C-alpha cells in the first residue's frame, strides 16, 4: 500500500482512483462498508482503490485541549487499511490553510487536480469544506461539474445500533471491549512506545512494559486480557498478555498509564513501539494493602486472562501482520 501525505505532484500510478473519503477513526464496520463499496467500484472499472483521510483529525485540530478521543493513530489506521487491501492511502495534513478551503476548492484542488479521481465514495454523514458547507448533495453536484462519480453509503448497523466511533467510545468507557470489537469488526488496539517505569513488576515476577496512551480515548480504568503485537522487521508477533490501565493506587500514583505484562515471554522492550489489542475486561483497578496482596491478585488476573484468551480466536491478527511505513 502506498501512503501519500500531500495532494501535490501525486505519482501517476496513484491518480485516477476510486477514492473513499473520511476520517475513518477506528476503521469500524461502518467505515469498512464505505471502503468495500469503493473497492467494488474500482474492481468493476479496473482501477486502483484508495482512501483519503486527514491527519490530525479535524476535531483534534480545532479543539487541541479537549480530552483525547481518538480510536486509532495514523499507524494503526494504516495497518487496518493495508489488511483490507487498499492500494493507496492519502493522509493529508489538516492545518489552518486546509481548513479554510471551500467545498469546491477542496474538490477542485485535491480530488480533481491532485488525484484525478474517477469516483468518490463517502458515508451518509460526510461533511467537508470551510464552515462545513459541503454536504453529500454538494459533493454530488460538484462530481457532475468536474466529471467524476459519487456514491453515498447509507448507515450500517445491527438492530438499533449504528456502527459509529461514538458508540465504540461508549463501549470502551463502560469496560466492554468485546462489544466495541463487535462494532469495530476487530479488537480495539493502541500503539505506543515503551517508556521506563519504576521496574517494580520485575521484582515480583510480573515485569511490565509501560505505555502512555497519548491522544487516545481512555477506556475504563482496570485490568484487561490483551494481545500484544511485537514488531519484527516487516512482521508482527502476537503475544498473550494482561494489562492494567490506571493510576496504580497501591503506590499512590496519580498519572494514568498502561502497564502490560507479556505472558511466557522475556526480553528488553525499551524504546520499542508495541501494539496492544484489548480483548476483555477482567476487573476494576484496586488499592491493595501491600506487595504480597497485589502479587496474589496479579497471579489470579493472569489465570483469568489465559482462560479468556484461550477461548477467543486471534481476531485482531487478521489486520496487518506487517508494519506499514509512509
């Protein structure tokens, strides 16, 4: 998959696409329906299929001090899109100048002159252009004017639940990663660098990799059964694990950190970037009377995590066992 960060001087092989457009935060099943429609049209036309997204997310750009909300970073989004078989990912910088483009300027400059799109696919709630003036109706009109097709995909869901990033965030906040996975079509995962911690875990037999959740939506505090992706060149190895996301009240800590214990594995992870997929919620975070009580509980958590993970198919590894580079 080619990853482009601009719409100027686009390589010829990346032009003339069928392009799905959106933020695609989390690449959930609603997003997948939009992408699948673009791929189907591309197959019929004998063209490449691409995804156009924006970095940072527009909401992040306009409200940088708001609580973190993202379900995926550029890297995890790219990993999911690669597994889905997308040919080109255009991750355009969303800055002040870009935000001030009118709907027509966006269509002319980016879609027509930049990517020479043959067809565009968007979701039913797609909005674009300065002051959100561009709607799906406006896009269809501009498509006729500039000579490309437009397809709008209606809401996708199950029962009364529409697949949406908002619904997924609510599931994660409630400590229901399994329900979030149902909406996503894959486990929810984060990726981040391993930082140095207190190294207390290794003294009690449960060493942890400490990862700050910078920019990500925060799930419910507590202990989770997880799978951990270790980058091995172009390959990713997945290891069963148990993780605590919280403030470590036993040690009077106040900052929020993800501490991940990789089961049946040893090695140095400092300065590496890990993928952590949240499979199930085990228990809330607790304050213990001392190290011995904490150690006993962690041992019990590991047992529960083993049982949970043994009963689940490795659903997240279907997405991108290869590291994607821009």
